[in-house]
């Protein structure tokens, strides 16, 4: 898990004589990096989760500090530490009030404390955490592949996770250019901010890990209640909205699986869901709601499915190719059969849903029966064709 501002503050508050003036409720946020900041014009280059340190050199300009913190808040920065005593003797009350009202962390540090030392220390802590995360990610990846990991690793993470509890996996499969990859990773960092450490906070408070494996971003959450899933999905829609809107992101959600040694199974089902999402053009797919597609997408040999659909639907597809391929109006026999199944063999229902005269529908259904050599009278008659249509929807 990425390091939070509160964690760094707790470990260094005495060393650097830090004092929280406002925005304490916002300190349960990820800190991605630390910058020296004396000019608000560079904030437009921030990607989010930056912590800034300033001497307030331009504080003599009326309203400058308020503009600075509001710009940082808009850029989704983590907070600001002000080195008071030289250029800024006292932080204006209006700035303190604004930061408190907007949960934007505002801290002060006395002038005699070295800004250079603080920035170097904080950046080293962030890099150390990143290194630890990379090492842990390799071991979590082994668990996801069903391989053994050292016992001391399990003992270590046992302090953070309920290893015998449930794990639910959310798989993100993006499509992006080299430039867009940077933006996507920035969004991934924002996703980490959805989760929090504080028990009395408003964020999602369940143990998780988030790693990148080949082309997938894998979010695994421990003991995650079903009723919280919709809240998380809504936030993910917002964070990755531009990628969803451009159809560059597929999200597959697996069912809860028990025990950390069953992560391979949990990932396998989440990958089935993301495969359906990608192939059928559905932005978000939950394995629990896939129905028969959960079985079909689990098939390791897609040729078996293709040949099955070819055998059942082939006569109708050949007919449509000859009689409907160049027509701009009307639907072919394959889609008429689909509507016939959906409407439970009701000719009136087919006529209404396809905007076709009932007599025309009856004529087509009789021809379909003849081409298939099947009377299509019972559910048992129709079920194989329903499966075949599902296979076609898979776009294999």
C-alpha cells in the first residue's frame, strides 16, 4: 500500500517540529512525492498526490497563499507544509479556515528547520515504501499464480490481512498509448486514495493490495462486504471516467474466494469477467452476474464453442448472407430466432420487438424451422440455439 501523509507526519512530527493548523481530516491520503513550491504556476504540472513545502516567499502578494492552497486542492495534491518565520511570520486566518473547510492539510514548520532535510527525508521514505511495495508485489504475484511464498512473508502480512478470510479481485485491463499510460498510472494512484487507514474515516477501510501484472492491474480486497462493492465501482467509474468513455478500459470483478492460498482461483474468475468485458464491449462485468457466460468464457478451447455455434446457426447465417447482407431494412433469420427465444415463442412479442408484421414473423419462423429441421416447440428445442447465440455474442 502506498504511504499516507499521516504515517509520515506521525514518524517525523517531533524531528521537524511540525504543527497541524488545518485539514487534519485530509491527512489519510497517499503521498506520491514532495516538491519545493514557491510559484503556483507550476501546479498545473502536478499529477495529484504531491506534498508541497514552501517558505511563503511570495506571501507579500495579497491573496497569494489562498490562491496557492486552492490551486493545490484542485490539483488533488496531498497538502502543504509552510516554513514560517522569514517571509511569512504568521499564516492568515482566512487560509487556515479555508483549508479546514476543505479538508486540505496545512502544516507549519519553524524557520530554523531545514526544508532540504525534510524534503530529502520524505522522498527517501517514499522511495523506501515503493521499493517495499515492489518486493511485496513479486510475492503477491506468486500467490496469484498459485505458487509457494516464504513463511516469514505470510507472517508479516498476517498483521495486515486476515489470511483465512475472503479475497475479492477487481481486474483492470486498459488499452493506451505510451503517453496515456502515464495518465492511467496517475489514476491508479488516485484509486489508492479511495482506501484509508483511519477507522473513523470516511474512506473504504479494508486491507488491500494493488499490483500490475503484465497487462493487468489487480486490486485484491480482504473481507470486502458485498454492500460496499457498488460504492467502490462508482468511485472507479469516476476515477477512470475518461478511459471508460473512450472504451479503453475493461473492468472484471471476481467473486469472493476464501483464503489467501486461493488467490489463483479468485484471479482466474476475475480474468474471465474482464475477458467478457473486453470481448463483448461491456465496460464492467461482475462474474457473479455473468450467468451462462461464466461457463462459456471458462472454456479453454474456443474452437469447441465456435464449431458448436457454426453447426447450429450455420444454416441461418448462410441464408442471411444471401438474402439480408445488402438490405438496409429488416432483420435476418438469426436475429428473428433470437427474438423468438427471448419472447418465449410469442409471434406477437417478436412482431413488437422487431417492428415487423405478425404475418411476416410467422413466415420467417416457419422458414427457420425448416432450415434448422427443428420444430422449436419446447424449451429443450430452443436451449441449444440460445447457447449458440450467446457464443456468437462472445465475438470469438
